[in-house]
C-alpha cells in the first residue's frame, strides 16, 4: 500500500466549503424561525413549521442521499442515467406522499391521531405542507448536481449556490407577507429560496465539465438501485427520530411549548452540528487508505470539540445575544430551553462519528448495515414512547426530547463502531474505495 498524503490541511480545504454550505443552509432555517418568532402567535407558527418540517424531512428523506449516491456511482454516462432514474423515482414518491398528507384526511390521521399534535398546530402544519409538496424534484436535482461538483472537488461552488439561497430568502420573506401568514409564510420562503438555489447549482454543475468517460467500470442501473435503496430507507428511518420525539413530547403537559422549543433547538443544531454530516462525503471523496481514515477521525474530533463549545456559548453567556437578539426567541421560550441546549454540546461528536462510520460502510458497499443502525435508533424511541407518555414525568418536555435525541445518536454510533470492528482485518485496514 502506497503511503498516503492526505493531511488535515487537504481535508480542511475540501471540508470547510461544505461546512459553509451547511451553515448557510442552516441559516435559512434559522432566519425563517426568527421571522416566525416575531409574529403575534409565535408559538403556533413555530410549532406548526417545526411539525411540517419534521413530516417533510421524514417523507423526503430518501432523496437526501442523492449526493452520496452520485459521488459513489457516477463514473460515466450510463451510470449517470441510472442515478438520475433513481432520483426521479424517489422524487415522485415523495411528492405523492406529501400531497396525501397535505390535501386528504390522511393528514389529520398522521398529525393528530398518530403524532398527537394539538389541532391548531396540526392545521398550521398542513397549511405549510400545501407549499412544501413542490420541493422534492428541486431538492432531488440539487443533490445530484452537488454530488457532481463534490466529486470534482469544487466544493466552493456548492457554498456559493447556498449563499445565493440565503440572500434570496430575505426577499421571499418580505414578498410572502402580502399573501401568507404563520407557518405558511415560512414554507413559502423556504420553497422559493430552494428553487433559486437549485437553478444556480445546476448552472454550476454544467460548467464544472466533469469528465464522464474516464474508462472506469460503471455500475448497471440494477446495481445502482441495489446500492442506493438501502441508503434511501436508512435516510428515511433517520427522520423517524425527530418524528417519534415530537410524537412523545406533543402528548405531554407542555406539548405546544416543547414542540416550539424542539424546533428552535433542532434548527440551531442543524446550524452548528449539521456540517458534520459532510464527513460521509469527505470519506467517499478523499479516503484511499487506512491512514487517511485515521486522519479524518482526528479531524472529526477537532471540529466536533469546537462545535460543542459554540453550543455551550449559545446556551450560556451568549444566550441573550444569539437566541434573543439575533433569532428573536421570546424570553419565556429562551429560558425554557436553555439547559437542554447546553446538554447538546456533545451532539456534534457523536453525530460526526456516525457520519464518518456511515461513509466507511458506504465506501465498502455495505449500505444494508446503515439501515440496521437506524432501526436500532427507532426501536429505542418506540420502547420509550409508551412509558414516557403514560408516566407524565415531572420534567419539561424539551428535557425529555433532548435526552431521547442524544440517546438515539449514541446508540447508532456504538452499533456502527461494533459492526466495523467485526469486519475482517484486511477490510478495515484497506478502507475500501
């Protein structure tokens, strides 16, 4: 095995433009929360948007692996067509499912009967979903174009497109106030800025000129689907985590307040810890040896520590500045979630570790293991659901939510690490790609 030249500097040059991309994308969600937090009925608006996004993320989650599939599979025109077929099939499925929840009685069954969402919040969520049904085809194309650009190692273009998205968001929020209110205003702004981002990322992908005929072996459409479908349902199962947590806390005594706080914390964690999911793409694009993998693990520890410190600052000395002045979160809500936000300081470490391990299994073409890991997380929450709802513990709903969120992430990290250790020594050492 030849000696690797991958170092922290090379990883940083690849990774941090993607960090900026996730941060900018997270800012758009945070800006939307900030706009809704300034409305008169901010609790219903925030809770409705939070529930709508949880539903959307769950239903649309199979498409969130599009960039990973593109990086791993596209080696020529034949495999490109196969990946586009997979993306189109997933987008069609997502659009149909969101429409059923938004426009048919299935919506009340899911939102009120299954999730236990208060009726006013459920109505606000459905109004937001009326518009979110437009997203799947745009997010699918966006992920495909991002995968091509990441494969070409032009990650700064991904961030540039997302920066344009954030700039457009303020315009959509201003325009939307004339036609929409509450959670639906947030949905309109989100759809508008994502469409804008997709148009620009598609333009950039066309200009990258990725060589598609490189003489490398290509997978057939059947092989691409066999590789991609486990990633898709694994991504879907990942989204059962906030869904199940919302189902639990929505049935507690402080349900509406806990749902609103959970939406704020999840948006903030997406802003700070969200970049750690790019470790999966960094593995697929950069790692060629076991030594490379160890360097990437060290990089994860350094970045996760920094992210955790930022979470503590937001929960502590900078709480009023960040959550109050910048995000416009009301004092009552801000103090209610403060301690729970501080507990999230360890989240980036486990989230980054999970995504690094997910990259290893994706690179080893063992995507089925990733489905099992999310089954364990979901099973943990299902086991906790009935006792927590029945007992009505004398603690805040947001404290329960964050305890469940951290517990699920730790379980997945431990499971994937154990499964990797069970692999043959030669497989673990060669870090197959």
